[in-house]
């Protein structure tokens, strides 16, 4: 190389470093996140020649400069910066810790798996979220148990969503109990991902996997998942899964139980903490309260509305208010799947419905909440008889003996 060429290369390096420092100074003064990201990307565009400067910036006094340096060293896959990036996992700024994890995941040095795993204990949800992604990118061999634990126990929606997303791709049948619990999330995207994960995993499940569901899920969780299946007509898709979710009579200890042997008692102290609130729906809630507590009322109520408009929340708010006004009231949520479970022979379901109805009439202050009234017409019918659930309930409804609240689209 000639002296002129050497001088030119040195000058180019100097110009790159100068531009990098100017950008880093501008990063300190960025007005918002978009301006910061734009400057950070400009810094990346200067290429690998500025990696020595970026390593120095990992110790900068300004947190944004540390963030930008960590992010771009990851994008440049600079393995020499790995020890410094690990040190940044103890940085006082959560954003810096998050970007250090981003970089470590991209660089792909498996020696950092343990400190990355420890970042799952970080108080900041975004850091925990990023740690999950980094462990996945690093090929952590024990990732599935970590994902299951996050899905079941992390209090941040974003972390649970990321754990479910990774289980949807990487999970095995052992993750099905946690995935079933995700169906109980209020977010539709979580429910959709859980259903897609079940579509992939249920064909792989064996007897021991189904048995694990009974061991891992409480009776309450199993009832709620069954209710979800019923509302989405999934009990016909996941027939074996639904079978193992049902509560066997030997397990439920029916003789010592009350109305909860027929469904979910929303009015109990245990269940009330899980009930939704219906903000801005006071008129509908009050209508239900007035109607159901009026001793002269003989008609039941059907609450009709599109999916997602808040019908369930109205029922839950009504339940809370009803019990607050008079703690003798009980609200029993049930569906055809719950009522038909455990009935194997002709006539069994009629006997079960008769027992439930008699138990309700004995107590008087009971509201029967049906989540799937559309299915009443077909439930229970068979080749030897057209008698169905609707036929059974009809005389009680005509006489006004049962106070029923039902929801449908």
C-alpha cells in the first residue's frame, strides 16, 4: 500500500470515529424513542470499524450511549465484547440490561447462559421478556421448564405471552397443563396461541400426559377450561382432553359438596376474587339485580350480544353486587358439558338434572347461569329418545321456579 493510500485509510477511520462520536452525543440529547432509534441505526450503519469505540461506550456515563453500544455490538456480532455485556446485566438502568440481553442472544456465546438465566429474576418485566428470547437464541437445552414456570407464575402479561409463543413452537406434551391455563387469559391473542399449541401437541399426547393434567390442574381450573371448551365448541375437537378435564365423582367427593358439584359457584368467597368488573355497564347490572331479587318475577333473562362486548363481565359484576347486598344468594355457573359429565347410561342425565334442580329449589336464593343455552336443544338426545335438556328445563321456566340467566351471541 502506498503512503497516500495509508494516509487515506487512516483519514477514513478518523472520519468514521468522529461521525460515531457525533452520533453518540446526539443520542444523549434525543427527544424521544423514535429519535434515539434513528440515531442508533445510523451508528450501526458505520459498520464494524467502530467496534473498539462501541466497546469503550459500554462504560459511558450516559445510559443511552451504553444502550446504543450494546445493541450495535450485538448486531455486529462482536464476540470480544461478551464479558462487558455480561457485566451490563447488573446495570442500574433496566433498558441497558435489556439491550445487553438482546446482544448476548445474537452473539450466541453459550458460556453466558447462566447469567442470562438469572436475569429471569429481574424486577423489570421487559428484562425478563428479553431474557426468554436470549435463552431461546442461545439454544438453552432446559428452556421448556423455564417457559412453563413463566407462563404459570409471571405476573407480567408480556412475559407470559412470550413464554406461550415459544412453547407454541418448541413445547412438548408436558407443557399442555400450562397451555390449558392460558385459555383462561382474557386476551384473545393468548387464547388463540394456546389453541394453536394444542392443535400441534394433542396428537403427540399419551396416557401419562393426559393423567398429568389431572395432577397439575386444580378442580377449579379444570372446570374453567371445560367451560371454555364448551363456549368454543372445542370439547368435540379435543374429546380425550375434555374427558380427562372432567371431575370424576370419586375425586369430587360429591356427598360433602353442595351446588358446586354441578358447576362453578361464582358467589363463593374463593371465586369472587377472580370475577371481572363491568365498568360503565351499571344500567345492565342493575337490571339483573332488580329482576332476580324481585320475588314476583317469574321470567328468566337471556343476555344477547356479540362476542367480546362484555356479557360475562356484566354477569360477574351482577354476582358480586348480589352477594354484597345479601350473602345468602348463590350464583351457579354451568353448561351442558358440565351437567352431562359422569352420565354414562340412558336416564343418567335426567337424574342429575333433577337432583340439581331440587337442590336449587331447596335453597330458593339461587341464580342458575347457563353459558351455552344454544346447546340445550341437542344435549341429552339420543337414538331412542328426542328428550333433551331444553325439554327438562321448560316446565320449571314456565312456572318461574328457576331464576336463569343465560348469555349467547
